[in-house]
C-alpha cells in the first residue's frame, strides 16, 4: 500500500533525511520526500497514527493525508 502525507516544517535535505529515517524505522519499504511540496510518500503497511507519531518524534508537524 502506498500513501502520501503532508508534513510541515521540512526545509532542507537534513529534514528530509530525519523524516525518512523515522519512517523507515517503522518498517516502511520505501519513503520518498518532496520538500517543495511538503509531502512524504510511504510504501508499506503503516497506519496513519504510527506515521503521525514518527513524524512528530522527528520534530516535524504531521498535517494529515495528502489529497
């Protein structure tokens, strides 16, 4: 399953890497970060709450599923 989420506060490659690492620890098969769009696409069987907690733990704001 692939889902895309909105994440606020990412401004650089280091931010993108922090979010990617946090989501990879949740057993995501693949994580792609779009800094310009403020979006993160996750491939794997992760629930939205787990993603929200991981993003917050990495220091960023989870803004919900992207539409």
